[in-house]
């Protein structure tokens, strides 16, 4: 079956069109053009603000003019992650996906259902002239994944709606009324190069096969972090052989758990056999430790061309130990909400940029003071070796409102359609609602959506049936809203 034949057909038609349009964060020009063109085809009012956000308006149907005006909102950019051996170009190529066991999955890259499916639902609402509804606004924001820029720069007094329904959640049957705040911590270590020793063999070490995932939604699942495990491996090797390092590249995006890590090193020829035996042993160690959470993980060492220069010895020593010491994972569970992650940190990536080694991390917490505590703790690890530590602007959490009217109406709609109540939760991942609330403090907000798995990593997939359920719920909400 083709994607465009799935039900509800109009939603899947738009999602298929969105899959054809490149939309990396901070490169949303093509998807903005698509949205503006689609709005013109539909004959709906459309505006674009200075930062690139797109707002479409559809007037109420006859007799519904006095119904509470609502805003549906999603972000237009996507996380662009692919397997190391893939030549996919996110700037030009359409996303490839297949239907498998009730899921739509993209195996070599991210799918972009986060948050392309939200966009598709919005466009389907605007396109359907059979619906009865009050005044509708559909807001599409830019750069959610790398900076929440669209929400941060959202104009005041632009939105007319009184309720906002964010379509960026990933579990059908769960409604979110609060989220954690977040901040990035980036360390930069300057290095110099020295002549490579003349008695060694060069190898590329690779740790691959970790599942990765969303650094908010998946941080409590105890999945392996390739950046962290590469540091562990290098630490053990350095204690045995005094590693000469000439390249390192691990992880990618700040909000994705690191899936792959690579290091180019030199090993003394006399130690070569022992080194290769240790790599095999470490491969078995990781396979055993992560047999449940990451059953596909593996470690390899491949002979490569010998370099002329290596990273200086002191920087190599400091880098390996700070990466190994840097915390990663859940730091605290909530004391207010059962089984809810309160504070976490993600050791996201390490890259070489000219004469600097750049280590990117991100911290999240639903308690503002603990967000900054985690940020300072991570930064202090790198300050110990003289690294230059910078912090991003961060974004606020979204405080739950247990008396939310939009929550009550959406939950009633859920009971009407499915004869049961939805779960009302907060989420450890960041949502744009906190930033929107700063500009629109009276806005009553909720977040929901179909079931997605593996977001921010290749293999991202969406449960096809839950898209239909989310669509039916949305229609019922509009029907009963007064």
C-alpha cells in the first residue's frame, strides 16, 4: 500500500508531500515556500513573520462564530540524523519510508514525523470544508529542534486564539500539560599538533549500533551513549598503551543520544596484537551490558593510513578523562510526579573544528534551579582542564495547569471517541509551549499526538493506526468545543 492510500487519506497525502521537502533546522526556506503555496491553493489567510513562522487562519463555519477560537501548532523543521554509511543528503533528498507491521518507518534516516505529522494534521483541517468549527489558526514554527527560535521570537498579539493545541507529542492517549526546561553547555578545548611517532600502526576505532533516541523522551531508558563509551574505551587503552589520538568524531545533535563514535589512534607495533584482542573483548563487554537496550551495538578496529601529525599529548590526556568524567543520563527523578524524570544531562557529541575540540551537552529539568545546577556541574568538569565553557540561552519549562479548560474538553472528546480517559502527564522533553506562554500568558495549552518511536534517530517510525485516532479525536474536539 502507498502512503497516500492510508487513512485518513488527506492527512497522509500532506505528510507524503512534506516528506518530499527538505527541512533541516535553520534551513526551512523550502518548507516555508511549500506552506505558503499550500495556503494559497486552499484559499486561506496566511502570514509570515520576520523569523519565518507561518500562520494560517480559517474563519468559523456558519453558526460557530462565537465558539472559542483555537490555535493548532507544530514545528516545521526536523532532526536530520542518518547512519554513518548513508550518502543521504538532507538538503536535497526526499525522505524514504516504508510500511511495515502497522508502522511507517525510515530505516536509514530520521523520518521527520516529529513534527511533520503535526503539520499534516493542521493542513488537513484547513483543507476539509465539511468540518464545522469555530475560528481556527494554524501556527507553524521554525527551528524548534536546535534553538526553539520560532517560539522564542513569536510576535505578541499575533495569535487571536484562546486555546492552543500543540501537536508535538509522541504517545497516543497521553495528553501533556507541562514540560521540562533546557539549556546547552558547550566546551571548547584548544589543541596543537605534534609529529606522529614513527613506530606505530594507525587504526580507526568505531562504536556503532546504539539505538540513540530523544535526549528527553528516551533518557531514562538506559540506552548506551556512544560518546561516553568511546571515552571509556580510550581511557582503558590509554592506561595500557598511551594512546596517540589524531581524530575523534562522536555523536551529532545536542538533543539526540549519541549512537556512533569514531576515533583515529596510533598503537605501538609491539602492542598491536594485544590492542586488537582488547577491542574484541570490549565488543563483547558492550554486547553483554547492553543486550536488552541496544542489542545491535558493536565495536571494531580498522587499519587506516598513517598520519603525519597527532593531537598533542596533554590535550589527548585531558580530553579522554573529561569525556569519561562528564555525567550523562538521569540525574534526579521527580519528587512530585511518580516515575517522572526531573533532571537529566546528555553528553551529545565531540567534534574537531580547526584547532578546537568541541564538546556539546544539554541539560533538562522541570525545576529551574536544578537545570542550572546540572549545567554548572557539567561545565565544571571541563573547566578543570581549562576548556572554554559556554551556555546557550536555554528555554523555560511549562508549568502544568490542573484546571485547564482545553484539557477538560480534549479529555471529554477522548472519552466520547474511545470510551476511556486519556492520561494527563508532564513530559521531560522540551516543548514550545513554555516559550509561547511567555508571550501569551493567558493562552490555555495542551500537547498531544500519535505514537512515534525512535525519534531523533534513524529508524524513526510512526504508528499508522494512531494517526487515525488522533485525527478522530481532533474532529471530536472541534465538534464539542463551545
